[in-house]
C-alpha cells in the first residue's frame, strides 16, 4: 500500500521535474471582425475576433518570438 508520505514525495518530484519546462504563454495580435480594431492578448477574445499576427514575447506585441 502506498503511504501518503511516498505519494507526497512522488508529487513533489513530478512538479520539480516539470518546472524547468514551464514558459509564459505567447502574445498575439487579434483583429475585430466588426470594426478591424487590433489588440494584443494571450488568448482568443471570442468569436468576433481573428488572429492577426504573432507570436510575440511581450504584452505590447512588439518583440516577435523566434521559434526554436
């Protein structure tokens, strides 16, 4: 039977191994289908918006993210 201590250690090791792989989400420019307005956001804004550019590293959508 697995003890709670072993389970806790296993969970801690799993988190420690995944942490170096974590990275911030990229930013994209989104264009409104209604009026053409552009905004910079990390996630889709809804059905009235389409992706216009990106990915970017910063919240101002100025620094392009270079793919590895």
